[in-house]
C-alpha cells in the first residue's frame, strides 16, 4: 500500500477521443465542457505514478496500477475537460461532478458508494445505482429518464415527460417535474416527487 504523505503535485496527462468516463478508484473528478480534451491529476507526488489514465474505445479509464493500493490524506483530484461526454461509470467510492453537460442521452452507472452530480441539458438520462451510491441530477434538465436502484442508493433527477423507475431494496428516487411515472418497487424503496 502506498500512503500519500508527500507534497501535492499536479500532473498533465495526454488524453484524446474521450466520450465516456470510468472511475475505478477513490478520487474527485471535476468535469467541464470545452473545445479540446485535457486531463490533470492532483495528488501526492509519490502516488501520481500509481494512477493510470488510459483511453480504451473512447472510455477514459482512471484506475490504480494492478497489484497496488493507495491511501491518501488529501483527496486525489482529476480535472477533465471534454467537448462531449455521454457515459459515466463509478466503481467504488469516487465522486464525479459535471455541471454543464449537454448531450442527447447520458448513461450513468454507480457500483458502490460513489456520487455523481450532473447539471445542464440532455434529452434522456439512464441511471443505474448498485449499493449505497448517490446520483444527483436535479439540475440536469431532461425529457425522459430511466433509473434502476439495487440496494440503498439515492437518485434525484429532473424530468419533464416520462420517468421509468425500478427500485429493489431501500433506495429512493426523487424527481422534479411533472412526468408520467411508471414504477416497479420491491422492498421498502420509494419513488417520490420533490
């Protein structure tokens, strides 16, 4: 295990052709829209060499090197600028924030205790939460939405026309807007306006 106790350092990574994001480690990913793709990582200097950032088939996979583990006193901060992003996946306890998303359909998958926060506009959002993760999309204006929660996760979204929600367990879907709602609940979960 590497314990990041050294000074914080910012490193620029060369990435291109990114349309999707996969976070497989803890950290705070701050995404913004821009004409070109760029990525910087802020972390303790002794941890940076252990952090990987590979683009595979258009997906930026942010992980740690195989056979290593990392624990830091200060959070690892990723700053990503992309022209467009339509898929976000968080595996673990990481957080992703993208306040100015603009796309047709955005797909979000959270497996673990991570949090994804989105704002902006999209025609449709598809959200899947497994575990205790949180999705905060009440500032992302969409026409239609489909969401599935397995576990105790929490989903908040904004949708104007149609919402399809499936909850297995104790999760909760909160929605803003006045859509037609189709819900399928097994367990103590809820689908509720507000």
